[in-house]
C-alpha cells in the first residue's frame, strides 16, 4: 500500500478541469457567513494550534515524516529508530506523522510513546503529537468497519485517543468517503480521535466535505517551491473556511539540497543516485515542472539565499513553504537511526526570508509549468490512470 499511495504518478498530458455534480448529503449546506471556521494561531515560530470549533491540536510546525520507515531508504532497526525519535523530541521536534501503511511506523510510535511515559516528565509527554493516516480500500464504509480500522491504529500506537486521523480516499465517484468521515466524526465525539483531518483531497471534495458539516481541521498535501498547486484553488477555499494545510514533499525527498546542485543527471553515473522512492517520485515532478536545467537554476537561487543567511538549501525550502498562506506545518522525512537533520530542522524557526529572497525564489518558481494544468488539483496525481 505504501508504494501504491506514494509512487503512483501521472502522465504529462494537459489537465482539463471538469465540473462534476457535488455528492452531498440531504442536510448539507453551502459555505457562507455562518459556516464554522478552523483557525491556526502561531503562538511562536515553532508551534501552530489548528482548531475547528471545540476541536484543537497544537503541532510543531516542522513535522517528522515517517514514510521512510516503510522500506526503500535502508533497513530500520527498531531500537535505533526509537532512540532517534527521542532525540528529535528532546530537541523540540515533537510532532510525528505516519500512516497505517507506513510499515512499522505506528508500532515504532507506540514503543516511543511508552518510553516517553516512563522516562520523561508529564509536561514533556503533553507536547508529543502522533498524527496518523487511514487509507482504506473502496469498500462499504460501515460504522463497524471504520471503528475496527481505527482501533488497529490506536492499539499499534498505544494511545486511547489518536491526536489526528488524516483520511485518504481513492475514488471520488464513490461517495462513501462522506460515510467514512461521518463515522470518524462519531469516533471523535466518543474520544477515540481528537481531530479529524484529510490527506490528498482536492478543492472540490474539500468543499463538499465542509458543506456536509464534517469538522476537518487540515488537509495534508504535496507542496514545495516546485509544486505550488495548493496556493491556487485550494488556498482560496482554505482562506474562506480556515482549514489549514500540512505539507509534504517540501524538500522533494532531498532534491532541494546542496547534494544535487551543479549535477547533470542526463549523464549516467555523473550525479548522485536517485536511490530512494522519494527521490524517484520527486524527480518526476521536476520533469513535469520544467526539467533538470531549470531545476539547477532554482537550486542556484536557493543556494544564494541560503549562503546569505548562513543556512542550507533545505532550510530555505521549508521556510518558504511555511510562510505561504494557510500552511500550518511542513513535513521533513526522518530516516530514523540512519541519518539525522535535527539541527537543520530547528534552524528553520530562526530564519526570516526578506522581500528580496522571496522575489528571487518566486521569479524562478514561476518560470516552470503550471502544475495545476499539467497534473490537476491537490492529490490528483494519485487518481489519474
């Protein structure tokens, strides 16, 4: 499942926007002045509180992404991985993002959170967040099926209540996603989930979900300097409703780094190998956006900005996206027990990009193709034949 969700991509044909009839419930209502709002308040540079009505969750704005535990990045040793999670948390990087299909990610979190309970003070435990995703097959979404599925994650993560459940749905022609979200909302009311959220939903379906009074607090989507799709249709709806974005792919699996500056991947073995699923995925994104030559121009621009501030390219890449409208947090993948970037992740919080920095980055970003037209809206790369 992990390979399916993250590696399915698109052909490079032009995306054509197609209006479809909204699949709504009988009691759905249009968004308007009386609609509920989700809010995010940045109490300091490090944290954001995502709210919807009485639901509230504070997260670290740089999240530790755990897709890398699912295989393809190197063998993960359980004990080393948990020790690494403790180091990230001790450094203030206290929010971990995972999924039911990310290999042992939820199990590792369960071991980790028990270590925290035993070895850290209660006030430290209170700051730890475990966000997970549920990616069900397109079967009938009965209350019992949803409940049993969520109970598996609760058991694996060893928590009474999931901090955030982010829901993914494969086929929009099947309106069962509304049934699933209703049942997830019921579980939230029972205290088994603290906040309900989405992942990889497009703007049209997000509006349908909100009109059906499902209290989602965020939508996790792909968003980087190369992929600015969320700042188009999605951002307009987010600003209207207050729903926030949690972003992944922000450093493009490591492509947005010094490692790939001044390289020519067209020459066999001339550049660093694209030897992880994330590097391979985001190289295809570069190809769709404008190709390797334009990407080198972007890397050179980012290097100039990074050198000016005494930081690295990934720090600039993450900060640029964190500064975008409606973005509550950005994901940085962690290869637990294999490599660490704690210092870089924390450096994001003290970086302030000035107007010249932003303008220089925008100038190159806009030279690429409009990926909304090439791919479609947020998440469409997972739903194209």
